[in-house]
C-alpha cells in the first residue's frame, strides 16, 4: 500500500470515467480523490469507483497533501488553469490532450512545471501503445527504407448538441484541437522534427468551430504528412507510413491499434496483431507512474518541448482560418 502512487482526478466527464476505470486495473495505483465543480457529481463519481475522498471544488483536491499526481479531464480552455493550480501545490500532472489551446499557454504550463520541479505530461495515448513502439522499431531498422510520406486521419462522427464541448469554441472545441492533435502528434512522433511548411483548410460550421479540416506538413528533406480530422464525418481510422522500399499500414490507429502490416513490393511481408489490454488509458497512467518512480520530470515518449511544438503547429494551421478560442490572448490576433 505504501508504495502505491496516489491519484486524484479533476472533473467527472466522459474521459475521467474512462481514466478511473483504467486506474482501477493497475495494482500500483490508488485512486484517492475526485473533484467536481459540484458536490453531487463528485460524490456520485466517488461512489461509482469506490474513491475515498470527493471534493466539491478542484482547489480542494489540489490542496490535499496526500495526492501525488492529478489527472486533468476538463475542456481544453481550462487545462492551463487547472494544471497550474495543482503544480503550484507540488503535484505531478497528467493533462488531457490538447495540452492547452495555444503555444503561448503550453509554454506557460511547461514553465510552471520546470519552476516547481514537478512531473508534467500531455495525455496522448498512441505514444504509449506497445504496438506503435514496434512501428518505430520497423522504421529504425530501415524496413521501409527512407520515410517519405505519411497519411493519417482521425475522424469522429458524433452528433453533438449545441453547447457540447466538442464543437463549442468557448471551450476550445473543434476538430483541430479535439482530434487533429492526434494526427499532428503522430506525424511529430514519426518524423521526430518540426515541419518547415504548414498548410491547412477547414470548414467552420454553424456553431463557430472547425467541424473538419486537413493539414499538410512538409519537412526539411521534402517529407510530407497528409492529415485529416473531423468531428461529424465517418472515416476509416487508419494510417500509412510510406517509405522508399515499402510502407506500414496501421489499422484503427486512434481507436485502439491492434494490427500493423509491413508491405514491400505490394506484398504483405510481416503482420503483427496484438490486443490492447484495458481501455488503453492504462498505458499512459503506467508511464506516469514509471516516471514518478524513476524521478523523471517528463516522459521521453511525450516530451514537453514536443507538446509545445505541436501546439505551435496547430496555431500556424488555424491562423489563416481566423479561428480563435475564448482564451487566445496575444497570439493569432
Ligand atoms: N484521451 C482520449 O481518448 C480522450 C477522449 C475524449 C476526450 N479527451 C479529452 O478530455 C478532455 C475532456 O473531454 P470529455 O469528452 O471528457 O469532456 P466532458 O465529458 O464534457 O467532460 C468535461 C468535464 O470538465 C468539467 N468542466 C469544467 N469546467 C467546465 C465547463 N465550463 N463546461 C463543461 N465542463 C466543464 C466537467 O466536470 P465537473 O462538472 O465534474 O467539474 C465536465 O464533466 C478534453 O481535453 C478532451 O480533448 C480525451
């Protein structure tokens, strides 16, 4: 019991429920507290997951001296405020994607983590899926030659009522921040460097947010990433990494990738199928606990400077769209 990492969860929405389930399957994690803006929701969530402490404000959880690490599952516009409050109290933080709404906020969040000397990580599940680490191994081994292009899409096809977080620009909604971040982060993981050119198109829907968009990123050796993202559009959730000698296909990349295929000269030469254990959020929770046990202040699989770089790319993509979020301040004006 003494060696368990003690977690607190801020907010009781969709993803916080999934994260609570993920923690419950990890023997070295103790889910000690949950906080909501309302006491009723905190108590209900605590009862559902057998959590000993339920707080009626996020600040009370941040002030709980027994908590080691806080998971932030609030809308994008609150990530900086909520994470900063916890880090200022000496807590480690795992903050949902997108880390913030713009690069300026991301830099501020990372600055605070470093000032307080606490662990911080953006919750980006694909970085921690074992099967995707095998993709990186294939690339490193030169199995597809030189990587020249990448194609990935992350399209949800939800029906969101007016005001729902996903399409509400006041809460940092829209396809770029909500799902575009996955494909941009994926391109960043594969090419492992910032792009030199960025272009994008979007459709701004009736609710004032980007319902769907595409982005093309070009890198210094001419490599290109072709990315699409949407919130109301059906799509095949797969990705291709294209090289001079062959390509890698990843099925269900952003849902739960369970199959990767290596294709050389149009022939499938290697296939790995591997089931996901749990609901996949357990992989990122395990990585946080590994880092805490080893005294790391950031994860090598989702470095903080890379999270900032990803926010910078998203700022660049949306600048020509005239798309602004409620707490955009100096930049993108
Ligand atoms: N990793 C993934 O697979 C994944 C999937 C979905 C979402 N996400 C990310 O998780 C975060 C939350 O998404 P979600 O789908 O869980 O959202 P959600 O269901 O709307 O839940 C968000 C929660 O944030 C709290 N909150 C604080 N201020 C709020 C405000 N002004 N309006 C609405 N809610 C507010 C609420 O909890 P209380 O009322 O209890 O305070 C609410 O339940 C986002 O960053 C999103 O991108 C990640």
